[in-house]
C-alpha cells in the first residue's frame, strides 16, 4: 500500500543569515534526498514507493512546490548527504530518505486554493496544519494538490 505525505520545509538560519525555504528545497531536490529528525512524527511509516508533495513555509511565501517518490527507508544520514546540508534546523537532523523523480514546480500552489476541497484543510487557521515536518494525507488529497500543479 502506497502512503501519501506532505514534506514541509521552512526557512533556515546560518550565521545570522536567513536561508529561504525555496533554496533549501532546491538543494534537496538537486541531491535527491530529504533530511529528517529521527524523532519526527511518522518517520517510521515512510517507505519506498510512497508519494510526497513538498510544502514551503517561508517568510517569502507559503505553498506546495513539487513532488517526488520515496526510494529508500529512513536511515542515518550519510557523510555525502551531510556535506549538502547547511543551516538550522537541517544541520541537527540525523536521518534521511532518498527521492526518486523529484520535481519542483515553477510556481507555488497556494493552500487557499484547496480550502474546503481537501480533507486536511478545512478551517480558517489552515496554516496550523503545517506545523510538523511529515504530514500524512490521503491519495485523493494528493491528487487534488497535484492537479493544480503549474505545467512548465
């Protein structure tokens, strides 16, 4: 059975400088892995074949930003992966998953477009739904998000 997830990336900090979440996402997509905390909720439920949609929560904007397929179980982060991580909180993460076919969209899909259309966004305070880093969603919700993806 395939699971569907939202992977949330937020702005990072490094030496007093803000690293935009979009930049962090680009690095993760380029190197085809996602760094995680071994204490993250749902980490033990992620498996190869699962589908993910990326969500950016940034001072520069919020929205869904792309997709990928999980190609590994969660495992301790490798030295090579560690080399590509910079900024807090990612520097504190100790696990990762590999990504297959990661795609970044050229425009964010606003959660406001999905209010009342997906099961996990149904209140005026929808942004509180993205407080975690790994959020389980239904296949139907995943399909509705992806259907709004900008075509390059």
